[in-house]
C-alpha cells in the first residue's frame, strides 16, 4: 500500500488574521524510502530536520534551497495546498453566513460557483473600495463571534455589518445584505461551532487526499505529523472513508470529490519517526516563510525559495483571491457535498438504531 506523508506550516487555528503568519501551507509527498534517502543526502546532519532550525545557518539555508531544486521535486511526488488566511476568513463568512441565508431562501450558492464570486467580491471591495477600518472590523469581529459565541460578540459583529451597510453604495449593499440577513439564523449557525470550525486544516487535507486518489486511482495510507485538528476530526474522516456507498463523485461541476474517501488507513505520527514528514515540513515551511517573512536578513533566502522548483509545480492548490472579473461560471450539475454527507449520516444513524 502506497503511503502519503503530510505536514503543515503557518497554522494559527482560528486566529486566521495573525499578522505574523498570513499564509498556511499543507504539503503532501509520496517519496519512496530510497527517494527520501536521496533527498536527505543534501543535508549534513539528518538526525531530525526542521525548517526552523535549518534556516538559522547559511549551510542550512543552502541545503533547503538545494532540496527544493532537486530532480525529485516534481508533480508526481508532491501536492501542495496554499491558503491566504485573510481571504480564507472572507470565504468563511460566505460559507457560514451568506450560504445559510440563501439556504433558507431555497437557493444553493454552490451550484453556479456563486460562493466563490461572493468571497472574491467582498475581499476585493473590502481591500480597495470600502472603508478599510470597517472592513478590518468585519473580519476581526467575525472571528471573535465564532470564538466566543457570546451575545456581546454577536451584537458587535452585526453592529459592524449595519455600519458597513450604511456607507457602501447601493450596488454593494447586495453583498452586505445577506450577511445582515444571517442574523436571523445566527443561533443555528453558531450552535455546532467549536474551536476548530474556522481552521483550514481539515478542508485542505481532504482536497489533497482526493487529488492523490485522482492521480493514483487506488487507495493509499496517510501518515501525518501530529495534528490536534485532524485528531479532533478523526471520527468524521473515518465516517467519510467507511460509508457504505458505491464510489462516486459528489459536488458541482469541476468542484467534486470522491466518496467514500479512498484512504485505506490514517496515522498521526511524530515527525522524528518519519523522514518523509520532515520533507513535507521543509517544503511547507519554505513556502509559508517566503510569504510571511519580514526580516531583511532573509530576503536573499526568500528570493531563492521563490525561484526554486517548488514554486513552479503546476498541481498546487491555491486558496487566494482573484479579481471578480476573472471568476468563471461553473456548471451547476451535481449535488451539494454537505447535503450528501448529511444524508449519509442520517442513513448511518438509522442503521445503528436497528442494530
């Protein structure tokens, strides 16, 4: 059974607006033991490799860049997900608030890629057209509301929305109105929320696993560095990979995933026990560091990372903003993934009751 190894960098949990970690990266690799040993040969000391330690010395930085340009760094061996966390915050507003508002109107905003349009338009207008202070308050108060779930945090968030709605032009009120309308359903929205609800680890992990299945067309084992997020969601992952349904693609248009998840087994492990996890750490950390670094001391190193092969892989999944005019209409055939999972969960519960 082939093994896929995962590690992440830039994870700040629900603190998506952490100014020191603006980008989250999840890297997965499928290097064989011999290939991993070949990559290890570029480092002088392979006892346990961590980007944070390696970047402190010139020799360590040279070794990192050498590995990032190795012949083995290619699309067949690596798949990466990179997330702009400010844009991810806007996307969470769309997913939790705007989607719920339209759901109660009988409209699925996933059908025609409308959720992507909403996210990019709110991000674009918030950054460049609207009152910048109110836009920043919108993002910060949203995160606070989801973290605290208190009456005052809810009041503060919708007060910001009211203020923003009053100052934007009439055309842009169509973007703010659904957020304002979500207040009617806020207890329903916040009820299942926990400390990991805004975290992007699970969603990016599932996308990468689906990408590997599409590439390999067979099941595989997953080995991840110890992750509180994945440990928290392990029962959900097990449910999604063990559901008793024929293998099928679920979603809309080009945005589909395979269910059941084609993961044979999943294991959380210490990176010191798996050199392949250390490889994913170095790659993920290099990418995040190149986007987060503010220290002039490392600028030459950052430039070398950005010029390396790792930034030329064409199978990287980005969650970054696009100009609203660049968003294309997607076909609307298919089924909402959340509806599918909810249906399967109900079926599973009924089976368990009969037993």
